[in-house]
């Protein structure tokens, strides 16, 4: 069992997502970082409905790297309360899973 995780991390813009994604890959914290450059988000902040354009950072990693991922994102992210949602991957093709695990080993 590989224990793969998909991290969902909205960022203020594409540049921030790229900066964080590159740091996570270079640090062998995640195997891969994908960026969806533009999405619209709605949420309540300080009792007001907010509409923001954001970029979405999606990262594949292993369960044992989640704490380091969270620490790194919190240090680099511009939001005071960034969303770092980690989703367990129940099924992934075997060759990709093996490759991804090799990328985050020290």
C-alpha cells in the first residue's frame, strides 16, 4: 500500500501557487504539483460574502509527508488561514504510485 494523498490548496494567484508548488517539489515533499491557474471562490469572511479569483494548487504526496507539506505551505502562503485539504487516494495506477513514492524519498 502506497498511502498516496492529494493536497488541495487554493492560492491567491498563479504566481503564489507556482512558488509554493516548486518549493514542495524541489524539497521532495511532493512528487508532483499541478496548478489550475484560475477559479472563482465564494466564501463568508467577516460576515460578508466574498468572491475571489484564485489559483488551485493540487499536489500528490505520501501520507508521511503531510506534516512537512502543511508546515511549508503555512510559511509561504499569503492567507492567514490557508486551506490545506488532504484527500486520501484509494486507488492509483501502480506505476505512477511507485514513481511518486520514489520522488519523495530522501
